[in-house]
């Protein structure tokens, strides 16, 4: 049996934690919506299940991956963020998804900053890219707010996109307030 730990990262307003089976209904709802087209959707409930399972496999194989975001104030599962480096990716990517109803609260910014800082400090991924669909103005604005800059036109899994480069972080720049481990 293979054993690994998915760290939990806590910020002022959020908890970035391992995916859980109880997250599947929200994932299924998200992947059934047109909003998911920016991240490979829409997907069937079975494909949403496979996406959930794939997150564990990514951590097991790569030693890093995506966290599920929990808003501390409500305890709600609000989306996900983290580092993806799957077949078809040029290099590690910082990605994010925020569910409907959680936008405009700074959740994506706070979560992506924490994930990026953790990856730089603990996982050897510093200065990742973000693939952003041409029509995804909100993600492009977030990338800019995160200090990323447009690098080039690109393609990921057969889809044309923009490639944005995040700045390399000095460890004193990290956005982490506390860190604890858990599964």
C-alpha cells in the first residue's frame, strides 16, 4: 500500500485541504454546468467522480496537486486550487476554480496565493504557469492580480489558450499564515 500525506494549508479566511468524498455533489453540480467548460467540462457524474479520484492520484504520483478550498466563515466547499502537471501540460500549472456564489469575496486570490507559496516553499514548483482560455476574463484578471504576466499563446489538451507566468517567489513573500498536515 502506498502512503502519502496531502498537507492542509490554512490562511486568514480559508482552509486548503485534501479532497473528500463529501465534495462530490458540489463537483458534480459544477461539472454539469457550462461554467466548467474552462476546465474540461461539462462532465457526467461518473467523470466528476473520476476527477475527484484523479486528485488523489496526482498527489501520490507527483508529490503535489490540488487542494479543495473551504471558506472558514461558512464551512462551505468553495472550489479548488493547486498545481497540476498532467500529460498534455508543458510544465506545472497553478490552476483555480471558484464555484458560483463564492466569487467577489477574494477567495480565489487568497487560495491561489497560498497554493503558489506552498508549492514554491515546499514542493520545488516556483514560477509556475497558468493556462487561461482566451474568453476567461475573470481568470486573466486574477492572474494579473497575482502578479503573473502574459508569456505566449499555447495549447493544453487540444485547446488554444494563453500561457501566463507567475513570478518566482522569495520565501519571505509567502502568503501562508499557518500550516498543518492532515489527510
